[in-house]
C-alpha cells in the first residue's frame, strides 16, 4: 500500500513494465485504488488496445487543450491541467520517482505535498518472473553464439570496428539488437567503457549486451581473449577469473550484495591488486555488477550496498582490472539467484586464447 | 549569456550534442565561464580523451565517496556533494532543463535559486550545421533505398511483422538502425502509432525512421502504399498528398511554424476532413511535423506554435487522416529550410501503388 498517489512518466523501462505500452508524453497514475494512463489524444485508442492499464484518459479529458490556448506553452498547460485533474481525484500526497521531470515535480509541488520515492516498479522488476528469466536466457544464448562466431574471425591486425560490426550484424539477423558493443584492444582497454578502435593487438576485451528485438530483455557477457598477451595481462586475467568464480560461489538467496562485492575485492586484493576499497584510481575501479532485464543496468546493484539477494534476481558478476600501463581485462557472467545458489545464464569457458 | 549556471544530465541528446560523449550518471555544467563535466571516477580518463568538454571532474573530486559512506544513499550523496561543489564555484543561480531529474532539482533548490529554462542546446540543435545536414541526408537516402526494396517484396497476404523485419535488416546491413518501423495495414492504421501486425490488406502505411549507427542522425519518411484500396482511402490519400505539397510550398526562412500547419489544415478541411482545429478525434489528429536530428522528435515542432523557421532547420511534414471506419493514411517527408524555400531530403513519388 503506497502512502499516496504514485505518478511516473513514459520513456522509462519502469513505465513500460507497468503499462506494457511504448508511448510518448504519457503519465501513469498508480495507487489509492487508481491505475490510470494519461496520454495525448491521438494515442488514446491505441493505449486502450495495447496497454495492460485499462483506464485511459486523454489530454483533452483533463482540459489540456483549453490551457494550451490560454498559456501557449505546452509544459505549463500540462502542469496546470494535471493539477486540476489530480484535485478532482481527491489526492493530497503525490509520490514521484527520482527521475521524474523537474518541471512537473516543481509544478505539482505548488499544489500538493510531493515526495520522491523509490519507483515501486524498480523493486518489482529486480525479481524476475519465470517468463522473464526465460527471455533473458534466450538473449544470453544468442550472446554466446555471437561470441563463438567472433572467436572464429578475430585475428591480430583486424580492425575492432569491423569485428564489432560483424558481431552486431550476426545478432541483428537473429533478432537481437546490440549497440556500443565493446570490442577493445591495446592499452586503451584500461578505460572500462572504451568501445575500441583500430587494430586488434595482444588481447581483446569483448563485452556484448544486446536486447531482444521481440521482447526487449537484455543479457550481458564479457570475455577477454588472449592472443599474445604480456605476462601482466595474463596474471591480471587469472586473478579476475578467480574473483568472478568466488563471487559467484557466495551468491544465494539471503546474501547481501556487499558480501558478493567484498568476496570479489578480497580475491583481487589477495593478489596485490588495488580496489575501490582503498580509493585507488587503478585496479578494480567499478562495482561487481548490476541487474539485467528490460534495461542493461537496473536493480540490484552489486557494490557496497546492503540489498539482500532474492531468488529470481538477475544480475552480472564482472570483476575487471585496469592499469594505464598495461591495459584492462574483464570477465562477466549474467546469473540468476536461486534459493541455494545461482545459475549462470552465460555458461562459457573463462579462458579464451587464440 | 546565460543568467546563471546551466546544469544538465547525461542520457539525453542535448547532453551528447554538448559534450560528444556517451556516459552514464554524468552532469554537464555550462555558463558563467564554466564548461565542465562531472563523471563517475571510472569514466574520467575516457571523458578527457573522448569528450569535447576538456575540464573533467570525478565524483571523488567533488567529495562523493565520503558522503556515500556517511549517508549510504547514492542519490543523497550526489546531491550533497554537488551542493557543496557548486558553492565553491560561487554560483547563486542554477538553471536546469525541464527534464532534469526531480531529486537533483529539489535537492539543489534547498541551497540555490533554481530556475527551469529551455535547454540552450535544444535551440542550437534545431538549426543544423552543414555537416549535420549531410548526415541526415545520408540517413534519408538509406530510407529511400529501403523503401524501394520493400516495394519489391510487399504483397497482399504477407505478414507485416516479416516485412518490418526485412526492412530493418536491410537498413542494419547498410549501417542504419530502425526500431519500431511502422508497417501497418487494415483498419488499425486509424491509430497513427500502431506498428502493424498480421496480414497486408488493401493498403499499407510505411513509416521508416532509422538513425545512422555511425553518427546517430535520424531521417523520417512515410508513404502509403495502395494495393486494392477502398474509394475513401484513395480520396483521403489524395487530400493528404496535396496538403503535404502545399505545406512544403510555404516553407522558407522567416515563416512561422503555425503557418505551415495552418496551410496543411486548410487543404484537408477544404475537402471536408476534420482537423484538431475543430477538436475532432478523427481526421488529422496530430501536428504537421517535428524536428529531426540526433533525436527522431526534436525542435522545432510544426503545430500551432509561433516558432519562426530558420535556414538549416530540418523537420518533417507529415499530414495524415485517420478514421476508425476506414483506417488511416499518411505521407511524410523530411525537409531542410533554406533562405527562399526548402529542400526535400526524401524525394520520392507521393503515389505508390502496387
């Protein structure tokens, strides 16, 4: 039971999850026995047909167009008509998510008590239903096929851009959309999110995170391919592989996110690498993982937070090490939490050498 | 000169336009002799390398991590460290865009005068530079090739889903990403944004709006293909074609958006069709067009607004008519405004019949 009327806006995964419709400039009202969409007039009929929210109100029906004539400002018109409409609903307290547009937040706060809350759909989304896990599994299988395909064509001296394109096309043909796939080589792999360009050198970091073009669920997977690696890179990779494996071993329902992250850091530090625990700007400089679903980065975060893992949560375990002098390495699996452990949705050998 | 320090957040086309980097959880500070990025620590080096903004400050450098330890809440930690950092910059007035996240807006408003303003980069983006027009032209050419390809395979009884997939694959292979391409047939074409499913029937509305996978610029184009159309659909299409042509004829630098929209409505009403001017829920139930660039819907809007057209603006002209009884039709071109007229970037015959 929410302590007020929750309102969020279209264009987010939470909105899509809650309403099952892609539509621009729409709002979803939820709570206090209300479950309602407010949409531009031209979308009303489609919203009734496509959305799982069955009460659909158009901009006209909340008096938007009269106010647009009056103010000649679409944003002000929406704020004023929404304020008036919410008054009719006998709402006192409005709950909004963190990313709610500021102009609506400020506008409503002039007429109501407005409180920012965690989007209730974020928390729902963090624990996947069976059919959602099946969808993520589908995407993960496609990733592994794409990686296998890549392994067959990657060679020293080939261009990262061409290989990325080939992998993304391979996935698209099979119904999956990958954008900004990381296929990076050389010293610049020391930047975790560097996409990669130019020649393939001694080792390649491949991070593939497509979504299904049918159902929209993501998967996420990284392997580091060794070609003629320097000793430091090989050693870093071994530490990262052990950290990932140990991290995965501690995952089960009831464990805290911080304990998974802590295990990963322990392993890396045991080999003398730095982590964020010592505020280092080199070494393991990001979190252990993030939820995967309708977004590639969603709840839960696997870092120094106290979130308790629940069966059905799907997230990545992705330790990496990054040094400007040598470059970076990373391995990453997507896993789903179970009562007694977890299942790896991207089962693939950790060591890949050409 | 901005009357304060403008701050916007990553994840928007404006942020990308202003900074030339794709990065999560970043802020761009602009104005008062400041042009600065604030990014998570792990992104700092990449931001220095990739972004056109050369002053890059990390979360650590604004004291984020101490506050995260203190509050154990990443959002609160960002608000508090940002407040403190902005105080050091001797800022009194903060300007934010409409879509700024509510939690940051509320947080900052406790320490500063905060004003919501039109994002200055939206206005800059509305008028395209030569090289941007070249990029949009490239995407538009690909669209026309894809439409020509589609014309060769569309037949009565084929599935809309299969045809959509074929068109999107055709574009992807050539370096363009189309999602949610509208390929709709039958009575449900009466919903302007219905994607289409099931059999191709008497007429097909095809709305293709891909972006380049290299440079990110969109194009937008619609034609209605007649197969064995009912008389009403043929008549509606003729009116819509004339409305589009007359609309395009009035476009030149100095004309108001509302005059283009007015011309389109005049033509449609002259044939007895309803428009939004009479608040009809059938007929021409949307605006005449929208800007096209790094987003498929951006400034300027071509509706009942007073925006004055400038040379270099790129937008769509897309009248349509929608009746539940008969279905819908639409034709759409992307055009660029010139001193004395406009150039159509999607030159293609208006009448397409199998």
